[in-house]
C-alpha cells in the first residue's frame, strides 16, 4: 500500500536538478568569465579611441590651423596640448588624450601609468595631417581569456592600441 504524501517516482529523480546544474556550470562559468573579460577589453578600447579623438581635437585647436612645422604646430605636438579633460583633478602632464585616460572616472593608468600617447604632425599633399597613437596596457578584468588577447610587454597585462589620423 502506498504511503500518503510520498511519490516513489519523485524519490528516484531526487538530486537530478543539482547534478544538471553542476554539469552545466562546467560550460557556463568559462563562458561568463570570457564575456566579462572581452567586455572589459572593448570598454577600454572604446575609451582609448575617445581619448585619441580628444587628443587630436586639442592638438588641432592648439595649432590654430597652422601648418606642420610651424611654431604653433610644433608647440602643440611637443606639449600634446596639456589640458585636463573631463571631471576630476587637473592633469599636469601628458596631453589631452593621456589626461582623458588617466583622470577619473576612467583612471586607467593607475600607479605607474601604462598609457602611452604619441602625437605627430606631417604635411601630406600640402595638408597638415595629425596622427595620434594611444596605447594602453591594462590588467584584464578576470584574466580567464588573457592568453587570447594582445599581450603587453608588462607581465599580467593586455594591450589595446589605436591610431587616429586627422587633417
């Protein structure tokens, strides 16, 4: 005779849900960790490209439309137009793109500053052409897929590099 309130069919399947969860986590956790790492990589990349735009804009504005090689263009190129961009404390060196990456809310450089900005001006077919390279070496969010990201010379970091050409 069957006991009231007990289902023998249910007793046999007890623990199945926990087992299914454990087996599916084997595949889901690496997927979630890689999504976090790549999402952070693209976040840093988007901000590096914004920093390049800001840096070129400030350099062109500082040069005042002067041709490459002029005093104004050379001064803008050498100084990188040292202007603070965005909220936070004033940035005292490195130019607008460097300041964009290393002041709050981004603060990507951290201790030691791993952001590199190179700004050059060249005349191409009589037109001044500004080129800015922004390179940032940063620790990945989790590091799960760091071996598949562009490596940095600094151990434990990955690299994002962007180049913007403007005239």
